[in-house]
C-alpha cells in the first residue's frame, strides 16, 4: 500500500529568469514566493541580489510534519538567504487530527538560459486501516515524501546555477486492530520518511534543496469486547 507523494503539493520553481521559488503547500493553503515557511510547507529558494554575483539560485526548504523540515545549506554568494524548512505540526498518536505531509519549497532560477531549477517534492498522503488483524509476508505500508527535483532537470547537460527543490515530508499511517491483532516484526514494514532535496546544477554556487521531515505512524490495539480500557499503543 503506497501513498507516497500524493499529499500537499511541492512548491513551483521559479520559471522566469532571476525568479524566486514558491513555498510548499501545507494545511494552511497554497504557496507564495517567500523564503519563509508556509507553516508546514518549505520556503521557496531565493535568487542572489548582488549585481557583482548575479545571479545564483537558492534551493527550497524541506517540508515539515513530525519535526521541522531541513533548511538547505546556502553558499554566501550575492546575498542569497537560505529558505526555511517547514514547521512541525500534528499529534504523535494521531488521535485528533490526521494530516498529509507538507510539500518542499521550489528552487530559484538564475539569469542563465536554459536550465531550470527544481520544483519541491510533494508530501506523503494518509493511510488509515481498521482491521481485526494485519498480517503479511514482506508487505509494505508506505507514505513517503517525494524527492525534490534537481536543478537542470530539463536538460541532459546542466547549466547555470539553478537551485534544487526541497523534499516533501512523509505522510500519516494509522493502524487500528483488535486485541489479537497480528503485526509481527519483519512481516510488514511501515515507512513514512521524508524526501531528499534535489541537487543543484553547480555545487560551487547554487544550493541543493533541504530534506523533508518524517511523517507520523501509530498502531492502536482496541480492548476486548465488554472490557473497559484505553487504547493500547504498540
């Protein structure tokens, strides 16, 4: 079962010459062009401002979920400021709200033709399973964040200093079984990891995107019928 990359959308890259990237989408809505986080969504990459160093594309920030997304490491050329990773949100037990993973921020574009920066990776979706038992042999339940696009992804040969997109955050997996629910270690794996950031076109100048945060995973066992008691978290 997979819900990878179908959560909140990654931010658009800067399509025009010398254009900043867009924030990743989150529970608060759509994106704007800003290095600040969009709550859980990663900030968009910034273009350098110095005319002596024009122009260098910054990478997008990673999407946040269980923890904050990663801020890309930005070279200090031409006044580039690092895009911020998305903030953490939600609850660990998934007993109140269940969220999708937030998107990573889009990369910024420099002044060169014709390579493009990378778009942000989308977050993971939501998987909820209610079943008396869960068994399997080598099965996987996966809600990972998508990888950020690389700068220069549209060309066979890279060019310019194009920022990479931030990785999307992992989504949410909630499993609820009966008191005798079987979920043996090694039989079924659950993966809610965040996506890695996209690579930059020029490692000396442009910056890669930040890594997306991990999502949330919880397994509850219901008490036996006619017996009182709280949910047991495994």
